[in-house]
C-alpha cells in the first residue's frame, strides 16, 4: 500500500498505550471459541524493529532499552493489528451515483444490471480510462482505505472483461501495493451477449488467463443467476487452479446457485457474500476449510438480507469480514464500519469482528504468518484507535476512530497531519 510518512526508524517503541488488543492464537483460520479469543493488555507497549514486531507487553515489564530507539506516545490510544481487507473491487473508473439515486427511488440492483447498467456501466468507464487514470483512481481509493486503518488490501479486476483492460487492472492493483485477484468472470460483456457465458469463458481461458496468472494471486467468479453457472465456474476455476492461482467465489449473493459445494469440491480459499445461504450451506461450510467472507456493507447498501454471520460462527465456520468496496453494491472502504455492522447486524462480538478482519482475512490472502496479529515476528502494521478501549473500533458507528496507522513500523497516516 502506498504511504507518505516518515522513514521507518530501525527501532520504534510505542509506549504508554491505554490498551493493546490482538487475536490470541497463532494458527489460522480461527473458528469457534478461538474466533473470539483476543488478548487485551492494559498499559501496554509495542517494540518494533526493522519493520517487524519485536515485543509487546505491559509498560511495567519494559526493561531498559540500549541504543537508538524512536518513541511514539500512545497515551489515551489503543493498538490493534493493521486491518486486512480481503475483498474489494477498488480499481475502477467513474462512479454510479446516478444509479444509487435511481435505486433510492425504487429500481433494483438486478434490474439495473439487466438493463445494461450496473457492473457493465463501470466496465464502460474503466475501458475508457487509460492505465494512468486507473492508477490515479486507485491511489485515491487506497488513501481512503488507509485512513480507515486498512494496511493490507486485495482488489479484483472484473471491470475490463477484455484482455487489455483486465490485465491493466491487475497491474494497477499490484503497483498500488494491493494483492490482485483476477475476476475475468464477473459479467458477460456486451460483445459476448449472443455467444453466451460459455463462449466468454473459452475466451478468458485462452486469451487472458496465461498473462493474468503472471500478475494475480487468485481467481474469482460471480456464480449467480444472470452471471455464470456451476459448469462454467468449475471449468474456469479448475483452469485457474491448474496454473497456480488460489480460488475465490462470489456465491449465494441473491440465490443459492451451488457456490458452496463447488468451493469445497475445488478447495477454494473462500466463498464470499452468502446473503442467501440456508442451513445446508451453513453446515457444509462449517465442516470445510473454506472461509466464508461476509460483506455486510453490500447487504446494507442494496437493502438485502444480512448474511447469517452468527449461525455460521456458531456452526464452526471460519468467517472473515471485508468491505466489498465497489461503485455499485458497496461504496464503502471502511473496515471499522464493517466491524460495527458485524456487531449490530450479524451478531458477532467485537472480538470476533476483529479476528475476522485481521487473522482470518490474512488467511484468505495467504498472509496469516505475517499479518493480522500484534506479536513477535509479525509485520509492524499497527492501527492506533483514538480511544482508551479498543472496542471503539466497532462501537463508533462510522466515526473517525483511527488515530494513526503504521505499516512496516512507519507512520503512513496520522489524523493530526
Ligand atoms: O461483490 N456481485 C458482484 N460483484 C460486486 C458488485 C460489483 C458492482 O456492482 O460493480 C459485488 O457486490
Ligand atoms: Fe465483490
């Protein structure tokens, strides 16, 4: 992620923190009781060295430090791990504020999509933008995410749907410091309306996948009525897996169209959305290693039912939380707001919400060994919450809870700057 702060000191002590909160367990993904297991240290410090966390503990146990150590005053603040947004569509041109107004007067998201708006209107804007304009657009969105405490983000393609623009999106995400996911199968573009989704998948696999696989870490597909069906999804995902990409699925957003069984069959990293998932899907996901990524901003923004977060957690599923930041279904970059929604709408505790957008989200992005906890050896990606109780992260509904953000031991955003 790009950042504009001072150089990282070799050693940094964040001292006199009111609290430090971190998911306890080193393994990932966390589920059942471990999902809510958060260690809280009062009157705490964090010692960072060479961009990593060297030590955390209580101030009274901090021994004398020799040599040069930069200090940051943590009085009145609470430290949590840098937030990890494992599902965004942050690389896009234009906006859909006009459609937002139409939806406010009664038009549905699916109707707008069927009439050539929705995803396809962002596809037109993104195809029209050159790569430098996409860089600028994403940099703006990354700055919004950063000041909300996101220190690691994934972003998908899927607004190009042609070879050139899909690859441009992936490069732009990589340049902005994000983790690129190839979502070539997001919608069927207009030039394939007559030939249909199967022919479009043929094109994607033959013409785009070989190059997309050089830049992306994962592949994703929108498995849904009006988008892609199970057979096309299996073919697309298997081909992507064969060239080394991890698998993700947009599933059960509007209908249960087979995403969970397919995700389990193929050993996908995650299935994301789940607003329509019923008891069978919940039980199947809970018995699997696939993470359920919950996107409550999308449900809220579209006036849809919330995903069954509590039922999934109680059944033992590994759940993560993400923004789904995109111009159509979730114009929201704030993981603190997502944590609020998780507590007020999904029935998760603040502790479960924290784990879901740190360790478990990092697991979805295959980075849980370095990201998502405040413990020795992890990257010094740290968010200082402007309150003496870290749970203000979720408590303050949409408020400016983030005081300071550090990435790799360097201040990359400060609310006072
Ligand atoms: O995750 N459901 C499919 N894709 C996105 C929405 C993209 C858009 O509307 O531009 C989602 O909600
Ligand atoms: Fe999405």
